[in-house]
C-alpha cells in the first residue's frame, strides 16, 4: 500500500511586528503543532528605528525588498496598519508570494477588483485574516442558526463597547487606528469588519444600508469613534452599534427568531427556545490568551487553501466585506 506524501511545508515572512503580530499571529504559527508543521515563519519585516536584529530567533529585516535574502518564500503575512494593506498585498503578489493579510484587505469594490485581478494574474492566493469566524462561541451561534434552532430569525443585534481604539504595541497618545492616514476609517472600519463578515456568513449581502457615524469622546482622533448601522433584508433586519467612547468594555450579540432567541453577552451564551432557557459559560474561550487559537484555525485553513490553489473563495470574502464597508460609509455621506 502506497503511503500518502507528506503535506507541503510553506515558508513565509511576517510584515509588521505590532501587537496583532506578537499576540496573535506569531503564537499561532509557533505554538500550534499542526500549523508549525505546515507554515514556517523564517523572517520578519519591521521598519521601527529601534527594532532588534531578530525576534524570538527569527531574523528581522528593515524593508520588504530584503526578503529575497532569506531564500525562496511562499507567502507573506501582512500585519501592518490598514493604509498599507492594499499596496503591500499587490507588492507581495508581484513578487510571486501568496498573501495573508490583516483585515480589512480592501475597503471598497474597486480595491477588491484590483486585488482579484492581480491575484488571478499571479496565480496566487490572497486570504483575509477574518479570525473571529473561528471564535468557538460564534461557531456555536452560527451552527444553531444554520440548524434552525430558533426557527426563522428576523432580527440580529450586534453591540460593541470599547473605551478607545486599540493601541496595539504603540504608546503614542493617538493610536494609529484613531488616525485616518493610518487606519483609513474609525471603529466602523476597524472592529466593524469583524461583525460584517459574521453577518454575511449567516445572512448574505444586505439589500440596503443606513448608517450614522460621529466622534463623541476622542477629539484627538480624526475618524469616527462611534457608529450605528442598519442592514435591511427582505424578511429580516440587522443592527450594529460600535463605539470607542464607552465607560467599560462590553460585547453583546442577539438573534431573535420565531421560536426563540440567542444572546451572547460577555462570556455567557444563552439559548431561549419555546420558553426553555439554557446558558453556557464561554469565559475561558474568550480570554485574550485564547485568541491565538482562532488564528491557528485560520492558518490551517490558509495552508489547505494553498494546497488547493483555490483563490476564488477568499477573494469573494474580501470583495463582499469591501462592498458592505463601502455602502456603510456611503450611507453616512
């Protein structure tokens, strides 16, 4: 009996060594055995003036064009501010690399189309880091919705409260997410992207979008710190409220259906069906120390996608999110 060949090992490099790279990406690449056996990070690019020559034993380079010094590479993992995502992704494709990129990869349909054309021409994969899709609590919610546990659902409510924009690894007075030049948008673009792809996974593209944005607390930002969005569907509605102007950190997601409701508040998930209620404590699953596990699941999917060469699915993901982001900001104008 002929044994199956060992799966291919892909060599890659991180571009950017901020908070998301240090706390999410690198731990997933290094600590998860299955990921480490398929995807190897052999270099890091970061142009910080005081950056060391290596990080955790991985060579650290100052510019992307120095990656050729590391020998053959299969992919780059882009962990830089949003304003650089498109250009770095296009650069990676031009070098013959597959691309894994932090969200959002594209913020409108034109950018998504440009990226899709470049990926097709290069015959390479571009995959967005939509790791919240692999959050075990969201997976459970989505499974219940797919199985019709609460019947036909007609109302979805997403509410996210944060005190400020995430500062990442920087101690700047104004985090890069609070500056349009780096973040391209505020809370609606930054955290909203996660909620958008989750909504798309269970409801598809909306028929119409209404939105409001404002800057309520952080006068030093030049982007919105608060947003309210309403998504219209033929027989259902979804709302999102996101703010960086809260007094405490909270997250709540609720789906209401004809037979019951699903409420996810903090670490507790509650299912009410036909008058009966069950609660599930997922506090441990949502601890920040667990985030790397979500990335590990994403990276395993990335390796499988590289094996198949299927660039259509992740590009469709990027394009659908970009279209909703574009429509949301257009609704504010």
